[in-house]
C-alpha cells in the first residue's frame, strides 16, 4: 500500500533534534518526525516509483490515511501527492474541504487553498460561486482564509469582484490569520493590478496588518 511505502521511506530520515525545532516553530501544534522538506519529497517520489500516476480514488484513500497519522510530515506528504494530481474530479472538493478543516494550521491550509482548491476551481469554474460563498460565510476560520486565498496565483484571471467581496466580508475580523490572508491576497494581486489595489486600500478601512501586507509591492512600485 502506498501509504505504508511512504512511511517506510520516511523512517531513515527521522531526526529527534530536528523534530524538536520543527515542533517549536509550529508552536507545538503537532508532533514531528524531524524530516526536512527535500527529504520528505524524495521519500514520496521513491514510494511512487511503482505507481507514478495513481488514479484519483487511490490518491484520495492514501491522502486520508496519511492525514490520520500523528506526525506532521505525513500530512505534508499527503499534500505532495495532491500536488501531483492533474485533474480533480468534480466531487473532490469534498476531500479538499475535509482536509482544510482537519488538523488545520497555516502550513496545510495554505497549500490546500492555493494549490488544491486553486487548481480545482480552474478546472470547475461553475463551482466557484457556491463553494466560495459557503467558505466565506462559514464559522470555520480556515475555510474563510481559503475563500480569500484560493485565487492567489490567478493573476490577470482573478475574479476581482469575488475577491473584494471575500475581503470586505472579513475586513473587521480580529483573527490574525484572516488579517494576514487579506493582506497577502491584495499584495499578490497588486503585482497584476496595482492601481486597483491602491484605490481599494485607500477607499476601505483595513486592519493595520492587512494594510501593511497589502502595501508592500505598491511601496516598491512607488519608490
């Protein structure tokens, strides 16, 4: 089974001292094996040599199995697998949402939002309105963050009215991760539409953190 192969390939890279540092960096949210990112990706690649492009149903099962394991490297290995998916089935948004709200922290949520959900919505644009509305209005903060961030790499294809609505819906939030997401989304879009973002910042009250993050690229352009 692929999940077992991944576990076996990760074993030689375990490092207790490194694990302590990783746990501290992640505010002791999760236990770690102490496997660095390049080593983890190498282990996943080796484990996949027998099945380079597993069917999505197989990938989904393995991802869910890895998500249940305690150490954080297993969730990140699951994200490595999702990163190899070329075509997301229409109902795969249920898996993505399940992962966003389970063992949630910025490291997994941001990857799921920007890469998994971002690619899913590119392939299934008819799902954007209903799902993004659901996430935006959810009581789950990580779904809120995902609604703001999933267009992060869309550049000129960004649906600005939708992004603006998501930002304004949460502009008064006191949550650090929401304020940061707002700033991050605006900062990225300012690389494509600096005037639009500049006008938005000037016309709408934002948390200082959001405004500071959103203005980083604009300040470079203006200097």
